[in-house]
């Protein structure tokens, strides 16, 4: 997200009951509160129906089989039942009629408004009704459950080099000209700007293929005219019914079309799959060329988030449902819920359960961890079938500084040119350069330099103008752009922004400045600048009028990137584990995040009408930070894995990314995690699995993992059925009975590429099964035990042939009573060079 820090404030404000929406019901004679509810029915959805059909089809020996490495592989792709649904009696229109008939019977003669019929991943609908009507619906025997809709929020030129793609992963796939080809990534986000060169299909001699398995369409509207889609951008739709019924949809800035009026969706799509070699030119300066992680992958857009209000689960689920029906390979969600889902477990919410059905259909699902760090348990992405990505820095930074006449250098930000190297310029504060004295009395914000008519041009011409940066900039009431306009109108040599002391701990994005300039983000450094400036003023002894401005300075400029070795590090805002299992904050035996990826200061495409970040308005690229930027890095890298291993299940892709992740930064030291919002680089310590998951993504190694830990839809169902009292909820969401799963498993027993034990009562034994997808190899097993726990793994050495499986048994014993989480890891070292890392986390220990 752009300045997601400030967006976060705004979102918090609007999440406080902003959405209670009253609609008058004329015929009832009273005002009844209505709200959007997501209603799911007991009958299984279409996706499950087709799977059943195929199973029977296979059973009767009609002679097609699926690859053994992917028991949950996408069978349905072979026969494209997604498209058959249009001609099948259980097709969309039929299911929709069933939903309408149920509503008519349950709410005889009463007013209601159905927004969506979901028929692919969940069988249900979204409807605007009163709480009494919702209660009537919940009592119908066909109805499984009724959930109140909830709000959600949105949670690159150099990162391909930092991740080693040009010489590593891309070269394995035949270079950037083919990297990711044939794979469709679906984005649930704020839409896309189809005119951006990052999404053109004609910039290479090598023409894009048409992905045969994809059946999506492109909406045509005024902002998204016919021809907006092409062989690169293969599908685009928008979902806003829930927002519109609440009366908060603003069509002039939110656009009732797939067009991106925010910028966020254009940015995330280009991080994952933007074309290779697109020049990044911002404020007239060239910052290199941009490329997505999988530059030849196709993009499908499902807009369910909007500039002015964020979004709602009913619209997001509709987008996910459509993406699955269209046949995307990967779903990328840079969004998280605004609150922890209520109920017996966080996993049981409409978004996660729709994504479980997507995983069942073979789609790999990536979600941003959220920007609510650094406190423990701030995680906003919960389920083990979702691949959750935290944000880390990468090694490129843009540093700017101002050198004062007293030889003090103050650091700052600003993607700006410097002043002439061999010259010092006079500093003049805006409040000392007014046309007349009365202005200051009438306008206390005049020091923010928003109106050039307030100032004396003769004084300022050729000098450095000092302006204040107050909370009004954070709120968008004043802008850097307007201050630069003022400086240009007054012929200033450059502009210096100092931080108002009331703006505490605000982290600034590097801001493009067309003229020499700098923003000093630290209030303490700002005081040093002002002390030097004030002490250098000469005043008339009697009138106290300023007779000479004595302070001078030069600006070094911030257009050149610096490369540091202390990257990556986990950013302070990246949400942390452990994974909360329920709203009473019990911990799940599931490690979150799964991984960290570059998320800080990421250059990527920007919508021509994007308004999410004022600094980049009107530009075609923007530099953003957030877990929102990290998730699409993984979506793109997953496309490269899917291209190389088309039969990999979603769990196999997750395993390949996880077990190969790096634990060390570029200098060879442990990856560090920032622990505080204020002075994050001072407050840091080595990252744990609850900060970084398995580690920092290693794109090259993930394409050759050696062994994988696989899980199927059935495994996830056994896990859900193992949660106390979950039977009815599982039936409600999936239409499947828990008694089918005669043996349930605890979450620590899921075959995940990590082991998390939230309560170790004396001892516990878990198993992990690895499958060899490489050549014959002999592995040695090593481990380090978490503090307060003894660990034993058997076997300690094994030979495994191609395609074979090996079970590892891991015994944990608590050696003390301790309530502080401790961490260890298991390492598997193959004699053909494969290395796997399985992180261990134990929270409560009772010996």
C-alpha cells in the first residue's frame, strides 16, 4: 500500500461502525436496519459436483488418469467442466433460480435484495435483509449458515536481480521471454489500468499464446472499453454489489468497472507478472527498467476493492468464485479482513472457505500477512491451505542528505536531484519570506508552502526554501506537489521540508521531487536544521527585523540507489505469528507467516488515475511498501514453479517455496526483524519463524526442491473435522459430513513443511512424509531443538528413489515448564546438493 500507515488510520476510522446502513421499508411502516448476509446452503457447490462426476467417470474405467505427484491436481482442467457448467442442469442460472425460489418461500412478500448467487466454490448467495429476515433464513432446513458480511482492506525494478532471477529461475525456464508462460494469475484487488505498457501483449517479437484452459471474459464499460484486454490481460471483471447496497460506492472515483482508480491493483499485478524491460520514468527521472517475477504469465483481474472504502467479503467471495470458475492457476490476494473472524475457529470464514474450495480445484492461493505488525499474533491470514507472505526489505535504498554550512550532514528522503556540487545556497524559511506580516496571523499553515502568492519572490529566488511538513500532509490536506509548484513559481534553487514535531513515528515513502529537494523525516534532525538556521539569522538591534540570512546548505540528491548488505530484514509493519486459532486468541498449531518476500520500497506500475498515493499521482510508476507488495512476488514465483511442474498440487508449490527459503542475509548473518515502529533499525533482533516463517524466498532453489511435503484437500478436511465442535460448520461450508473422515488429525499432524506445537504436554510425536521429485538421493537428517524441549528425529539417514516417499518421525519432550515460544529446525541434506529446512516452534511447555 502507498502510505499504508495513513491509509491504515483512515481504514481504522471507517471501520468503526461506519457501515450500518438503514433502508426504509415503505410497506412495513417502520425503519428497519438492513445488512448484507452471506448465506450458504447444504447442497454441495458445482466444483464439488464436477469432481464427484469425474471420480465416477474414472471409476468406470473411461481411461484417463492423473499424475501421481498431484493427487489433488486439476483433473477438471482436462475436461474443462468449468465451461460445461454453462450447459449442465446444475449450471449457474439453474442454481440462481433455486436461490431465488428459496428466498421467495422464506420471506413471503417481504422486501429483500439478492446481490450474488455463488455457485462454483460455495453454494449460497449474498442478500440484503433485516436481522429478523436473516433469522428466518437461518431456520430453513436447506440453509447451512448465515454470516454477517465484513469489511476487508488492502494489506519493481530491482527485486528480480536481488532474487537472482535473470541468471537463476528465469534461465532455467528459457529466459525472461518465456518465464511463466501459459500460467494465469488471478488478482482480487482494486482493478487494473489496461493502458499500461506493463500489460501490453505486443512489446515482444515472441507473441503471447492464448491460455486454452482459461474461460474468463472482459467487462466492457466507458472506463474499460472494448479492446482493453489482450493475450496478456486475459480477463477483467468487477464486484461491488455489497458496497453499492450500503450506499457508499462513489462511481466518480471508484469506477463501476475493472478500471483501477486507486493504483494498488495495477501495482500488485505488475509485481507478479508485468512485462519485462519497461522503463521506470517518474517526475522526469529514469530509475531503471521494471519486470514482473513471471513476465510472461497472463493476468486476470477480479476487482473487489475500492479507493474510497476498501471492500467487503461478499464482493471478495464473488471475485474468488468467478476466478475459480474461469480457471486461473494462482490467486493473489493483497487483502486482509479488518477484524478477526468470530466463531469456533478463524479458519471458518467465507473468504478462507471459498479459498479452500479453490485449493481443492488445484489453485495455489497467496495472501498478504497484513500490515499490523510488529506485535505478536497480529496475523491477518489464518488457514494452512493459504500461503501467507510477510514483507522484508531488499538491498536497494535511495538515500538523500542536506549538508549545512556548519559541516553537519542531515539524512533525509526524496527522489530528487541534488544542488550544484560545488556551491552552497542560502536557506530561507517560508515564514520569513512572506509578502506581508498579516499573512501569518491569518494562516497558521502558511509555512507549508501551498500558495506562492503569499511569498516574496525576490527574497526566495535562487535560494533554498524551507517548508514545514505537518500532519496535514499525512491527511492529504497539503501536498508535496503543491509545495514544489510554489518553489518553482518563486524560482527557488530547491526546497527543504522539516518534520513538524507533532508527526510522531511517521514513516515516509521516498517521494519524487522534480527539483532539488529533501524531506527530513526525523523531528530531532529537523530541530538541528532549525537551530542552525535561527542561530545564523542577523537581526536589527531595535526593530528585530531580519537583515541577513546567514545559513547556507547544499542537497546531495536521492536519485542514485545505494546497495546495502544488511538485507533482507523483516519490516516492522509485517504482521507476526503465532497464528490465532480463534477470537479468544488461542494459538493454532500452524506456522504463519509461511515466508517473507520483498515488500519494502517496491517500484511497479501505477494507474494513470491512481490516487492511493498522492506523491505518485499522474505518474505511470510508483514506489510502495507493504505486505501487499510481498504477496504478488510469491504469486509470480509460484507461476514459474507451476510452469516447470504443471502437476504440482498447491501444497507441493508451497513446500517448494518453504523448504528452500533462505535464513541468512546478504552478509551471511541471520535475517533480522524490526521490532518497533519508531526507529525500526535500532530496535531489531534475529527473526524467528513467527516473524519470517520458513525464511526469505529463494527463487532459484524453489525450482529444484528435491523433496516435497504434500497435502490434499482430504487432509485439510480431516484437520477441520478435528477441531472441537466443528462438524456442523464443516457441513455448512463444504456440504460434506465429518463422519466420512473416520480419523481426524490435529493441525500439528498436517503434512506441512513446518511444525508448530502451541501446547506441549510432556511429549508429542508427529510425522512428516517427504516425496522425492528429483533423482535417487541419500539424505542425512540434522536438527536443533527449541529451548526447553528435547527433539529426536528418525531415521537420521535415508536413501530415497525417484517418486518414492519417506516418513520422518519427530519426537518432542518438554524438559521444563515454560510459556515463552522457542524455536528450532530440522535440516535434510542430500548428497546431490538438495537442502531442506523445516522450522520448529513450541509455545507452551509442561514437563
